[in-house]
């Protein structure tokens, strides 16, 4: 695990792209859902980690809210405050929380482009990380050829670590590393997802 997750393209049955000069551009991945999941470890005194995490409560943030409180483009919820309240009231179980980002990749790009998802936190083996949920490592294929992908952070155990999950996450399609010097043959614009887990929408 690291601050970047790469989901490989599904090349089975792919047809060649039309010949053209320059980069073939696709629509970027769409944000389908944004969730904060609270859960426990496998045993009473065991703090949950990515392997032992047992989801207990799921809080979904609306992706689009007509007449919402704060139209600043930042998804805000004080998840650290709620986690601390749960920990205070729980007598026997150790609790944690993780952020889940669900993306949809359109069918036309699935055979041609990998999905690159980057987190706002630094690459630190002792810090938060990203992981792809599901056993296949390729997401879930939908009827018609599109696919959904669920990216999760590692589990945070207190408000300070929950706050570290805040920031701007990015998702894009490429057939090469975004930082590569060679020009990509296939790419998309960058989808940004700005999350603040230290405050509520009504706080400004």
C-alpha cells in the first residue's frame, strides 16, 4: 500500500482506438459515492486494521445536494469528533474509521486506460495509505462494460489520524505514469475530490 493506487485496464476483447495524432482523451472517472465507515477489530481488545476491520456504521456524504449548506466544493464532516464519541462510549471494543471513495470508469476507456488515484498525504510507511477494496484488484465490471472501483484509506484510530485523511484526492486515466516524461497516448483530465474530516458543512 502507498499514497497511490493504480487499477489496471481490462484489455480483454479490446478494440484498437482510432488512429490520431496526440493523446486520445477520455472522460475522467466519476465520483459515485463518498463514505466514512466506522468499525471494530476482530477481537474485543484488538485495534482494527485493514485486514481485521469490521464495518459497523457507514455514513454517506451526498455527492450533489441541491440547496446544500455550503457550495464550496469541499466534502466536510467531522469524522474525528464522531469517532472520539464512539470510543468514549464503547466499553469493550476498539474502534477506527476509514474513508471510502467509489469511482465509476466509463466503458469506452476501461480497455485502454489504467486508473490512477492519489491521496493528499505523504508517502510514509507509518502514515495513512490507500488500498483497493475487493479481491480482483480490478474493480467490479458493470453491465455494458463500465466498472466501479472502491478505494479506501487505512484505518484511523483517533481524531488526529482521521484529520490526516483530509485533503485533495485525485483520480485520472492514463496509459503511463502521470509523472512520466513521455507523452501519454491515452489520458483524461484530473478529477479532484476535496475532503475535510475536521469540520461540518455549516461551519463555513
